[in-house]
C-alpha cells in the first residue's frame, strides 16, 4: 500500500484527498479547487482512473458533467493519510486548549459559509 501511495505525485494525491472530502465533486470544481488547467486535470484524472482509484459518474442534470468518487482502492490509499491528518489535528487541538479550538472552529465555519 505504501508503494502505491509513493507512486502517486503530489497533484494526484491532492485530487484523491479533495474527492475523499467531497464525494460527487465535479471535474470543473476539482480543477478550480486545485488551480489546475483543463489539460492537467484531464491527465491527473486519466491517471487515477487508469489505476482504478476513482470513478466518474454522469451528473443527473447534465450528462456532460462528471461527478467524481473514490473507488475502494482510492479509499484504501487515502485512509492512512486521512487518519494521520486527523491525529495531527486532534493533537494540535488538545495542545491548544478549549478557547483556541472554539476560535478555530469559528474561523472554519466562516470559511465554509463563504
């Protein structure tokens, strides 16, 4: 499993993690989120699709749009990364204390609402 992760480049890992956080994300939304060009995004998604790490599903409203989801293999690759990120955040929150955590949550909620 570590070898599979190591063979992915930074942009591919970022795409997998973004899809994990927001299943059903459209290709154009992912491209915008990662700041990638259309050809670069097509290459990244093509590579992930070829490796069986993502699934592209047609959008119900617009058959041209594709919604992205992780496959079981994609989930397996991102599980240890997500767990490590959770552990780092958990430890940072524990170290910071309740008041700072409440402030961080307020900031994150404000960002989400924009």
